[in-house]
C-alpha cells in the first residue's frame, strides 16, 4: 500500500476567498448605513432645547406620538434640514466618485472643473443685479440661476469632450480655466455690490442647509434614485476603466461614451446640490477616499459606499454647525472645510505610509 497521502483540496479556495471579500464589503456597507441612520437621528435631536434620541426616533417613526409641539419641531423644522444634509452629501459623494473614476485622478471632484464657481457666479448675478436666465423665476431666482450656470459649464465641458484629440489632461485644464474665469467674474460682481448684496452673496457661498424644503428633498431624492442605479448598471465598465483606457477598450468598453454619460450624471448631481445649498467643499473629495479605503475600486460597492460616506460627513458637519455655539448655526461650508482639510491630510498620510 502506497504511503503517498491522498490528494486534499485546498481548504481556502479562490471562490471562498471571493465570497469572504464580498461578505466583508456588504457588512461594511450595512455598517456605514447604520451609522448614517444614527447620524440622522442625532442631527435632528441637536439644537435649541436638545431632545432625547429615543423621543426623536419615536416621533420620526410614529408622527404625533409625542405631542404636537415636538411633532412640529421635528417634521417641519429639523428633519428637512437633516435629510437635506444626507441627500446633498450623497449627491456630492457620488459625483466625486465618478469624477475620480473617469479622470483617473483621486484628487478630482466636481468643483475642480468650475461647476461650483459657475453656480456661485449665477447666484451672485441674481442677488446683485436681479438678472435671471429663467423668466418669472420669482422666489427661485437665485436657485434657478445657480443651477443653469452650473449646467451651462457642464455643457461646455461636454462639448470639449466631443472634440477629437482632447485628452483627459486637456479636459481638466479646461475645467481649471473655467474655474478661474468664473471666480474672476464673481469677484467683479462682489466689487460692485452694495453691503447688503455682498453679505447675501458671501452667505450663499458659505453654504447653508436652512433653505431645505420637502419639494427640494423630493427633487434630490428623485435624482439620486435615477442616477445611482444607472451608475451601478455601468459598474463593471467603470471598474474596467480604472485599469486604463486601453484595457477597458480591449474589454469592449466604449470609453468616450462612458465618460460622457458619467459627466452628465456628475453635472446634474453637482449643479443641483450647489443650487439648493450653496458651495460645500471637500465632500466630493473625501467621501470617495473613505469608500476606496473601505471597499476598494469595485464600483458595485465603491459608488454606494461613497454616497453613504458623503451623506455621513455632511450629516456630522450639520450636527457640529449647531452644537459648537448654543443658539448659533454656522454655515455648513465652514464646518466641512474645517473638518475636511485635516481629515483629508490624514488620509493622504495614511496612504503614503501604506506604500
């Protein structure tokens, strides 16, 4: 009888390792979603006359269960702002993730290409001169102008991508040129504005969630509800794009068309977010980095986790804006900058240490 041991299949097969990786990524996504839910309840509970978390959660789940006073405070005053923080953060996180993917640059975000500057210029033009691109805009004058200028900038970038011989680097340079152009025009308007107009322009540019309404929430939710599934439907092509244009094309990906599709999605998300809440930086930059560290570049998990991370960051920033000084709500853009800069620097340093 032979002493040769019978063949034993490896205990740790490739399929088992793959299943474990998938399970780990799903658990991380579910955990991030649970943190986002907790952040929402905390955001609603913090403010003048802090309320217990359980009471707030009960009012959200069972309206009217804690009396009309708390019901009005939660549903009419605080909940729209808290939900807007999550939705706008998710929109910016998704837009940033796709921008970094199509450009192959982890430092890219929607504001890099001048979309935010264009929206700021459009809003300032409406505040200082009353000039509107939309007739009879009425109360939505500033919002409509900001949205259309941001969308027009995206259209200019879109046209440049249609030109033959235009590379990704040229695309970024055109965006940077638009960024400085609109910043210069914005400074020109500020120089000729009155003190009251200048104060309004600066406050709008700092970013504020106080303009949240259920109508705006419906628009943001509807936009995310369309674009997120679309991005997930293109997930394998986007994942292939992270390996380079040539390899993606060899796998059958129509690279130019994919970039155009994602640019449209990015433009709609970023322009809507900026038009509704003003300029809020770093969310589209930091959110995708967190997602990349947690789940990697696989777009099936990267895009949803980037959206959750963006919503979580802005929700925490919203809570901090109310909790730093009792009775005062700071502009959300200031908080995201103060929190985002050191956090982003720590991410950069951690990546360097890993290398």
